[in-house]
């Protein structure tokens, strides 16, 4: 590993200094991209004037800038991404994740990580279990067989934030700037690459990280916003491949999802009990009801703004429009780090 890039969001000056001090313990060369630093904000503003900045803040925008910085440095041949809030982190996780795309004897271009979501004796992974898995099954029932749905469904943990790929792929990626990031990246893999160049790897015996609030009463936060962003990403991708969505179809998808999710909940309950894990059925049913309503909200937002483009520009477009952008980017990160 020759360099570590850390994307820091929503941090003031003091928090940025704390982050620099925290990561100073790393033995490897590293950079902290302070997305809210004065020079990075100026750079983002310059991109925005040219219609090249990501549309909204979020995890996807942070990852997009990290990818751009890796390209600007032009030293990596393989890269791996993972969250910084993993509570059960082990160096073997990273080794397993990057190995398929770093080994020159393999032909893999992209690797997705998966793992059991268990922590504090609880069965976790709520958004995958209670939203994505039943929603994909519902979409199959309502829309019929779709290669895209089958592709997403084959991944053991489609919302895993751990993935790796050959760095040459970064230039062409167009990803959502919000919580649809993981589904969006899988969508790009399905659209642009042969499936025999894609793999998934078990990277941890146990995995846990910071848990988002459910946010039942605020659609702009927590799992509520996450579920809307993810649902919109799936709907947009299917629409881009020729499927038509109407209010009636959305209501059918919601009803099918709701019944499917409740059926799966019984299976999850039994699975937890067989393995001595805790699960709160009432809390999970409440989340299913919220997700069902949010599928309608996501679909209606798509219908109301059919021309809205949620995807980030690819880095080839940025480079062609602003040939000096790489130098500006590296300088902005370097100068902000001196604060």
C-alpha cells in the first residue's frame, strides 16, 4: 500500500485538526481531504460554475472527490475503499478486499466485499435485510425478469461500503452523490464490464460499525433518507433500461414489497434465534412500514423530476473541461492541510 486517502465531511477547523492528529499515527503516507476547507470549497464552487460538481452533499460526493484525488496523484494501480467507522476492523479485511484486483495473475476488475452483520449479539444490516432484499424480490414479481435486478441480487451484501477495483476504471465511473452510492457503483459495473471480471469476497468473520438513527419523523436524515435514496437509485436505473413507472405501478411495488418483507422478517427472526442473536420484531416491522412508505416517496420524486440528474460527472469529463484540474486539486488538499 503506497498511499491512503481519507475523505472528511462536515468538519470545522477544530474537527479537521483532530482528524489530522488521529490519522498521523498511520505508518503509511496519507492525505486528508477536508471537503469543507476553504480551498476545497473554492474548488467545488469552480466545478459548480462549469456544471461539473456533484449535485448534493453526501457519501457519494465524498467518495467522488477521493477517487479524483487518487487519479490526480496518478500512482495507484489498484484501489480499495471502506468506511472509517468500522468497529471490528482488522488488517485482514483490507488484504482480502484488495487481493483479487491487485494480483496480476487474476483478471478481476472489481471486487465487492461481504460479511455477516452481527454486533452486540444483535442481527444488524437492517437496510439490506428489510429494504433491499425484499424490494428486489418485489421488483422481480411486478416487472418480471430483468438482468439488472438479477445482477444486483446476486451480491451477498449489495450495500457493503467495501469494494476495490483497478484504478483505470475510476475515469469512467458516474455515481450517485447520496446514499445510493453502493447500488450506483454496482449499476456501473453491470453496465460497463463483463461479469467474469467481477467478484465478491468474504472479508470478515464479523462486521459492525456506527449505526444510523431510524429517523421515523424526518425524511432527510438517517435510515429514512437512506431508504429513499436507495429506492430512487433502483427506480432510475430500471427506467434508464426501459421500464415505465407510474403511480399505479409504484403502489403495486409497495404492496408487493410490504408482503415480501414481512415474510422475510419471520425467516430473519428464526435465523436470529437459531444463532442465539437478539432481534426486535416490533421495531423491524415499524421500519418495514417506513420503508414501504418511502418507496412511494422515492418513486413520486422520480416522477415529479424526471429530468433530474443525480449522478456525478465522470473524471474524464472534468479533465477534458479543466486540463489543469489535477494540479489545482493536489494544491488545494496540500494547502488546506497546512491550516
